[in-house]
């Protein structure tokens, strides 16, 4: 049959019929060009900044290189119950216990100073890392107090949920401490903090790293509304009270605005020394900062 087919093709060619040549083996085995490999997503890294630790210490902020200072010991007392709650080792398990909001009833009571020192103190822990968030978007002061320039941060993340948090986080020369600035100023900053996008961001923050504690420097409770909304998503709230200045009625009113928060702690700022003298190292508790137990201490 093959020979008959070959003779028939030869007869057709001799008769002038155009017979296409059969495909070659190379053509049959021709392989389509391989698709180029997909482009890898670029790795986003946080920017590193240098804190002037010596200048910060002169301003009363904890120096991580001087662990036996008076203020460092005061914040050891303050942070211990907060860390226990954050890590689920307190009396009960808290939702978002690792989200800690530092606020006050009114401006000028020392909340930003407290938030920075609390974060610096937690950064000295062996088992935890800490992120300090400047959430006082109307009057941000954390970056200024740390001697750092303003830049993109919290508000930018809320506006653009595709943005990688690492692109705006600042790594510091203080081991285990990162900073999230307040971000690019926005005319509707208050509404942004109260938005669903902010809620999703907070949930992501709380769940992303199990060893991380996040400290928020929040606006005062009695002159803004965003801090009250923010408090509803916090596991713990530290209310800073200016001793001898803040009225007892203002403290009670501020506490009433965050009644839904499961844990509320008072920190009495600029108080007289709680303990006189030292105990072997020429330092002691007090020196302007105390840990309040109830609003009556603010009177």
C-alpha cells in the first residue's frame, strides 16, 4: 500500500499537480517557546533611623543603655501588668490585649512622654518587641520628641490598604523598637481613624506578630472623638493624669467615654515621690511619676 501511494504521488507530480512536501521531523517536534518566568514581588524593607539616645535621656526618656536609672525602674512597675495582659497571662484573656492605647483627659498631661517611655521600656524585654504608633493625627508629637522628621505612616496605610506596612515602618537603633509615624496630614483624619479600614488595620496589627506589643499615642479623650473610637478596639488603655492639675471630674468623665474597654489603668504623672530614698543603688521610685490606682488620686 505504501509503494502504491508513493507511485501515485509520483504520477501526480509528473502530471503537474502541486503536491506539498510532507512536514519534517523538526517541524513536527517543534516546541512552543517557553513563557518567561513570573516577576518576583519586590521585597519591601523598613527604613532605618538613628535615635539620639543621649539627647533623649537628657529630656527624661529612658536610656536603654542605662537600665538602673530611676525612671527605668518606675516604668518597670508600670509595664509589668500591661505585658502580662498582652501575652494572655493576666486574670483573663483579652481580645487585642497587645494593643495598648496611652491617652489623657486633656492636652498637656504627658501622654506622649508616657507612650514613648513605655515603648522604650518594653523594648528592653527579652521576649517581646514593641511598635510605637503616633495615633494623635491632629497634633502628632512623637516624631518631634524623638528628633525624627515626619513622613508617611498610619494615615497612609488607612487610605491605601494595598500599601505594605513595612514600607512606612521605621526600624531604630534601639533593638526591638519600631515606630509608625502618624502619616501624611489629611483633612478628614478623624473620619479615617473611625473607618472600617482602620478597624481592619488594627486587627492585622494585633494578629501579625504574637510577640509584639503595640503602643498607641492617642489624642486626648475629652477634646476629640477619634480616641474614643480607637479605644473600642484596644485591649488596654492607660489614662495619664496630671497630678495636682487634672480635676477629678475630668478624670471620671474621661473614664466614662472608654467604659467599654476591658482594662483601664491610671498613671499619675508629675506626682510627689511614692517612696523616699533608695535601696542600695541610690535610686528609688517616684521622682515625678507614679502609678495611680483610682481616679480619686487625681484630686
